[in-house]
């Protein structure tokens, strides 16, 4: 049997529109200056799911580092990725991203996926150069996106 999109018995597991949690107006406006969020999955969107979100980075950031993405850690493992958009050279990032991993700043110029074990401090994040869109994703092995800032306060979306 063939069904389309979200029809059928198991269509409830398919997400085809942005259903992100409510972020502050300030953060939402800031995010739009460099990125367009595409999809969000968590246990509030599909019961039982772990958290994942996907965005296009559309422009280099004037603010370095992106102050809204400061160093933090999670109680669960996380993966983040940055993927170039040139189909003839998919490993060329098409820009330069700087990301902190355990206090080291790494400059990425190739498509990359990064594993952060639970408790590993990571970020800040800067988009240094952007020649074409970069697809970005993050996955946390938790039902929602939550973490702890190095200043000690916690957050949850």
C-alpha cells in the first residue's frame, strides 16, 4: 500500500512543517539575521521522539561569537552537523564556521559532524564566512532540548 506524506497509519511519525517550541521574541529575531529554521522534532511534536532541529545558515554573522549560542553542556549526548550545499563538491562547506569544543576553537571549512558526549562543554559558535547556504542540524538524545550554561543556569525548550 502506498500513502502520501503524513497519511496512513504511520504518517503521525512524519514531520513536514516547522513545529518548534516558542522561543523568546528577542532570540527569534536574532536567529533570523543569519539562519532559517526548517524542521524541529521532539517528544512534544511526536510522542517518544528524541530532539532534532534543522536550519539553513543563510548569511555570515556580524556578531562574533554568536552571543546567543554561548558555551554550555547537556546531560545527554549531542550531535551537530554543518553540511555544504555544492552538489559537485559536498565536502566543501562553502564557508567557515568556528565552533568551540571543550575550550578549543575549531575552524571548519569542510562538511562536518561533531559528537559531544554528555557533559562536554561546547560552543561558542561563529559564522566567519558564508559563500552559499550551509545546512545545520543538531540532535540531542533527549525528548526535549535542554542544557546548562557554564554560568550555572539551566534551560529547556
